[in-house]
């Protein structure tokens, strides 16, 4: 099996090269339009910060959205416009950056996301929903396990939504990405949500696009099967546009999460 090809998303998406620039432009415009609080520090490192987008009036709760990029690329500045669905329903949204491989191991990134969630939880009262895309889907699923967040923060989490998550990291050891990810068998096992158990009392809904690479359909199924949770397959969606539903307050997903 060609593992690099199996996990190659852009090669199978028409116009893939245009997505990052479009995301960045739309995100910047949305931050400006919503007077987002940018670069709220949650840790000591340069990338340990998040943007906080508040609704009009008192927030009903907090969505934390964690971006993807195989733990190797991107930052919070590309995704701000995906807060629109939650914000239109009256929720605050925090979008953190985190350190990237090869400078940081995935296990350390998990800890950083835990710190980001904890800090953002101190800024906004009420229920917390975690959502993340791709590697971010892995990170929010990982945060639902017992060793990442304190009990008092975890008690506020009502739902976790891993979108196109990498739930079992072990196959990535067969890819050329692992030169930078530096996964070994021990870390891959400890950091794979599909091999772990989520905390009690948190509803989990796994989302994946019907037109994604077969391994991402597998990864989504592995997590939903292991955790016994719901899985939504979005018709006609690929790995880059499956998250569009988060920007649409009237989408079925946003109505379910925030309505």
C-alpha cells in the first residue's frame, strides 16, 4: 500500500491549491467584522495563543475549534470565518494555534490544546463544545479523554465533534510525514483516541465527508465504532470543504450543536 498516497488529500481535490488563500482572506475579513480578540495568550510560546470571537450580548457557551494540517502546518488565522455558525447562534468561539512538528511532538501538542481549552473556559461561562478538523479532530477527541483536562473544565463539555479526524495514529508511521512527526509505537498508541476511552457524559459526533479519501472514512469509522458514538457522513463533501457546515448557522450540524 502507498501510505503517502492514501493520506494525500490535496492531490484528489480539484483546485486544492486555492483553498488556503481563500480561507485566509475570508478569515481575516471575519475577524475584522466581528472585532475579534486576537492573540490571547494561553502559554509561554509564540504560537500559544487563540483568537476569541464573541457574539452580540452574553454568550450562551463556548465553542473551541482546533485546526488541522497534519500537526505540520497552518495556524488560527485561516479559520476565523468558520465561527459564524456558532456566533450566529449566540456562542463565543475560541480558535487556538499550537506548536507544530517537527519542533514539537504530538503528545506535547495535546497538552497545549488542553491548556488552550482551559484558558478559554476561564473567559466564557457556560457549556463548552469542542470541534476540530483533521489533525484538529484528533486533538479534540484526545481532549475528551481523561488525562488532558481538569475535571471541572471537562464537566462543562457537552459535546465533542471530530471532523475528518485522524483517530488512530499508527498508520502514519508508514508515511514520509513521520520523518517530521517522529511517531513511535508507544506515542502513537497513547495519542490515538480510537485506542482510548472518552470521559463519561460527553456526547461525541464524528463527521466526515462522503468524498474523502478512503482512509479518512476508515478513521472516522474506527473512532465511532470504538466509542459507540454517532457518525455523520456529509454527502458530496471532501476533506477541504466538509467543514463549511460550521460557517452556516442553518446547517443541520449547527442547528444540532447550537440551536
